[in-house]
């Protein structure tokens, strides 16, 4: 089997080598290419082009189209598998993506040639879950604000929530909207704090667990002290109606997608005092953020860092090759998308 791996500044060539090569069988061969620029910061415009689904506009690594002609398997992270590359593939069986997003793969073109496509939406799941718990603690316990005050030379004694809701997590109810891989990991990690955990996900099996209970979205919003979003919806799930349902002095955490929250409705909820605070990791036009976010003392902002761990990248090629080899041996291919 001929395996083509395309690395980049995030999933590096070393990660591809170290992740895939130990699983090669007798007669297998591996070729590693590099897509994009050597520095992560320089990749920003390429990523924007990919997320805008303009993958046919991007240059492929030199020699990749020639190498793909007789390849059996393509493992890629950000490098596009566009119409041109797929057309060049003569015997390609599968494209395994190291990331959750699929904007870099022309799935209709792959499907038309009988090429299997699989992604890895769980590649950064643990990192995002850990970060979510960190944001919950930082916002509700004023960790970032205390740090900023001390660095300004101020021994700060009062905060936006001093008179209302500085509570321990063991006395809180946390509502998780979206109960896929990340949502389940968040629930698991929160369980050790002893908080109540409510879950809403219209696509998940409604089966209560040892430390969480399924409920309706409306009930979750009315009862939760903290609401955290982990849904992969296609549109807004937190608008004016939802904010009006929320328990007064509750917190909102968003490490998922910016478009899940109507920004104007969020601003109104903050200005009216319905929300005690929020922690936001994702924005509409990164790296810029709307100015109104900056005025709130009771909002913790981070610059899309939730999934940025070394493991989220280094373990992705391992998962890709193991997933495909297991499929060849008769196991179900995880996260198959076509």
C-alpha cells in the first residue's frame, strides 16, 4: 500500500512520520509532503480560504499530483483534496482527514470516484473539554480578572459577581448543549466537582448517565447556573428567546462556534444584567473581535485556544492510520462521511 501524508505547520512532518510509520506493514511505503507555510501565523489566510470552501484556488505541494497517481491512501490535515488532486488519483481508496472540518475535501468528487472520506472530529475533543472547564472556573471565580488587576498593581477585592454568584461548582447546575464527544468529556470532567449536570442534544440517545440527566432545551436554560455550548448546529441556538429563558445571573460559555450565539441578543442579555458573565473563545471575524466585547468586565475572552494542544495534532495521524487499517481488517470505519 502506498500512503501519501501531507503535513503542515500544525500537524508537522515529524508528527506524520512518528504517527504513521510504526504501523506500516511489509511492502507498505510512505511519502510525506508539506502544505503551506512553516509558521502557524502565516497559515491564517490559507485557513480562511479553506473555510470559505475555495480549495480549488490553492496551490498543492510540488510533486503531490504526480505521487497521488498510484497512491492507495491519503492522510491530510489542511492540504486540500480538491477536484484537481482527486482527478489525478488513479487508485486512491480513501482520504483520511486529521481534523474535524471537511471544507478542504471535495467530497462529491471523491464519492464519484468511489473514494472513502473520513474525518476526525474528536482530534481536539479532550483539549476543548479541559479548556471549557478552565473557562468555567476562570469566569466564575475571577481568575483572569485577579491576574490582570495584580499586574496593574491593584489588590482587587470586588468583582462583578461578588454580591451575587461567586459559588463553588459543587453548588451549581451546569447545562451542556450538544452531547457529542466534547460534550460527554466536559460532563465527565465536571462530574468530579460534584455539580449537577443537565444535557440537551436532539440527536443523541436520551439515556441518562451516572452523573448527568437529559432534559429539554427550555428546562436546561431555566435551571442551569452555567450553560456551555458544544453543538455542531448550522445556525443560531442562543438568540433572544433563549437568553430570556436563562436563569438570572447565569453564565454562558462558548468554545464551539461563534455563529451559535446571536451576538446582538448576547449584547442585550449582558447589558440588561440577565447574564452574570460569559467566557468566549470563538468570534465572527477572527482575529478581529467586535468592539462591544471589550467593554464588559464580566466576560473572559480567549483567542480560539480551546483545541490548541500538542496532543490534538500529534495523535491525529495515529488515529487516521489505525482507523483505516482496522477498516481493512473488517472493523467499522469511524467518522466515515460518504
